[in-house]
């Protein structure tokens, strides 16, 4: 799954799927966990929602853009 490191020059879009580049132990989150950007708090900080397998929010975290990798999910074509 290709990704792009977020920077102030390469801002993160709202609702982008991102992965953590470092652990956030204060939120119980580990490097590599994926979440969704739900708010821009500043040019370099976003709020990310992390959900469990049932879609329930398990953590909301303020994360520096430099600690995120923007994931680009390519849909798999349907075979008829």
C-alpha cells in the first residue's frame, strides 16, 4: 500500500486515511495503526480518529503531520 509522508508543504486532506509513524502510548496506539483525519487543528497538527473492528471509536488523538503517513487505497476492480 503506497503512502506519502505528510509535511506542511504536503498537507493532509480531511477524511484522509493515515498511519502512525510512531507509538502514541498515551492513547494506547502503536506505530502503523491506521486512522482517519477528522479535524485540522493547525497547519501542522490534525486530529485523527482510530476505530476498532466494529467501527467504534477507540481513540481520538492530536497528531503532528510529520508523525503520519497518508495512505492511498486503490480499489480492487470487480470481476464480472
